[in-house]
C-alpha cells in the first residue's frame, strides 16, 4: 500500500478493507492520529471524538461477513451544524456552545446504518454565514495548501479535514456555495444536491429554502458514494422529494456544456479564466459539445440572494433568544435579557444578517426588497430551464480567484462576491458540483482552483459524468 491509510479514497479504503490488507481499526487510528497531529495547526475540527470501539468492531464484523456497504468502517468528518446524538452541535457559535444533540440528523442515521464512523465535528462560519471560516466563534480554519490563506466557507472545516487527510471524506451544508466554494479552494469535489434530494432534518437551519447537505470528497466517485447513501425521501422533512418528481434525465457519456461567456468578461482572475478555458477545450476534445448560452438574470442573482437569505436567517434564528433556546444572559429587564443574550451569543456577521433580514421583511420594505428578490428568483429558474433545452449542464469557474489571505476580504461586500457563481444553484434548487480543474500560483504557493457545473433538478448523474470527465482530462 503506497498511500497511508488516511490518504485513501472511500473506494480505495473499502477495497483494502475487503481484501484484509487493512482493518477498520488501522484505518480509524490513522485518521484519528492525523487529526490529533495537524488540528492544532489547521483548526479543522472543533472536537475530535474518542474511538467508538463497539462501532469499529461492528463495522469489521460486517465487512468480514461480506455484506457491508462501501461506507462501512469509513471515518468521516461532520460539519458542526449537523446533529449527532450525544455530541455538541454548536454551529460554531457561542449561542449554542452547550447544546448537546438529543437525536441524530437523518443523514447521520443513514450513515450509521451504513456502518460509517465519525472522526469529529468540523469548524465552520457561525451558523454557516460566511465564505472563509473566519467567522467561527472558535477561531478560523486554515487552508492546508497555505496556512496563511482561508479554506473557504462556510464548510471550511470539513474541506480542510478532507484535503489534509484528517478523514476520508466529509459532510457539509450548502446555502449559497458553502460546499462548492471551499471544495474549489482546497482541491476537492463538492456536491450541492437538488433541493429536497437530501433530508435537512437535524441540520441547524440558516436559509430553509436554500440549505442542502452534501459531500466533500477526494474524487467524484467518492462524492457519488456519499450522495447515494444520504439521499431519499424522509417523513421528518416534508421538502424531500420523490425520484419521479422531475422528468427523468438519463446522462449520456457525451454532454452538451452550456457556457454563459457574457458573465465571465470581468472579475475573474486571468489565470483562473485561462484554466477554465483550457478545461473546456479538453472536454471538447474528449467529445463533449460547448454551447454558448445567455443567462441575463444571473447578473442580479447575488443581489437577490443577499435579500432572500438574510430574511430566512432572521426568521430561523429568532428562536435563539436566551429565553427559549441558546445562550442566556440576564439584565435588569426582560428586554435587557434579549439584548444581552443575542449580542453575546451571536458574532458580528450573524448579527449583520439578522438585522438585514429583519429590515427587508419589515412593513414598508417587504414589497420593495423581499418580494422583488423572490420574483427575480422565479425568473432565474425559468432562464435556466430554457437554457437546459439546449445543453445538459452549465459551466462556470467555481470562484473568481484561488484561496485568499486572512483579512483580505474584511469588507462584507467583497466577501459576498465570493458567492457570485454559486448562489444560482441554491436560488433555483438545482444540483451543482465543483471539481478541481488546475492550480495557480500566488506568492510562491501552488493553489487549486475549481470548475463548477449546474444541472437540471435531479440530474446529479450528469454532474458525475462531467466531473469524472474533468478528472480524466487533468
């Protein structure tokens, strides 16, 4: 075995476990040791769990019996806003620092049934609000490629844990790019599934019409394995969807790739654009077709997102008031209790989005902002549906630049612009994937960049086909 056990993919580890070249205990110990060694430097994990001897033994028994899913015995990292029974789930916030989950999220239940193991809970931007993991109440996570740079966010802890081989794969959540953007900045595959394809039960809500749980993995095949394990209808989440809700699209091996070139003329770093164009050329050489498309409303997607998302944040976090839930501070009056609890419990970015969301939902402004943004969302969805009449997937660079330095985007607007190519998939509910396409150099450091594909609802298979094609072309 040329790789260390913690450096394996899901497929590689599963194969070695079944040929008895590796035991579940050896795989667990390798991941746990790597996590303990590098976490002080990276701060990818907020908590590294003790070994669950019974779960490790049970996984080994299932593998020995020859009747175990591929994820059996595979150590995974879980974002800190996904509930694991008996463990803290703080969403990287002081508001929930003492909250211990009393039940498993549906995705965790499914992974436990598959025999997966959990290394720990990963750092994130507080309540998933950020694109750099600088907004955690417990300190930032650092990018394994250059610790002076961010790993992206809000699932930056999960991304750093996988990229640094502190686990085999991980789960994150994606509200406007929070899986795909950190995947691009750390050289991983990140999938945002179709809205409703994966249950949100047991995930701490940020934007309920936008959030989706998805995988961060070392390869497209690994992302597919994790996605297949967690997807499906859940009676605990009424927004989950049946397989036949949307027209069935059978992915062909040769796809038509839509390219909205009019959206790429400004704002993308020259070397990132060159890598994007080169990757498209390689896909075309491999037999895929490139189709020029127009998505005019995408110019306004980011503005619409930053109206709709804060509105949902304001509603979802209203329950965390120090009276019903969350950090409780006591003042002289009941109003003081509310003010102190929320001021002490929430970080600056979270408070900013709550205030913005409350404003756009307030009387006199809901028509001017929220309803117009919601209407723009509908137009955007229709534009994508029309584009998919001539193509199978739509391609963008995942980000305009590689990982940036800590503090480089201290202005909130510059940070929000990180999501410019990723928010449309959340606004439309369509699935999207980021896959590594190349590397670029910044200040002597070689940094990964990703290419992003969006597909029609429930056409994840097309995403896996095109992502695999990119991997083969590299």
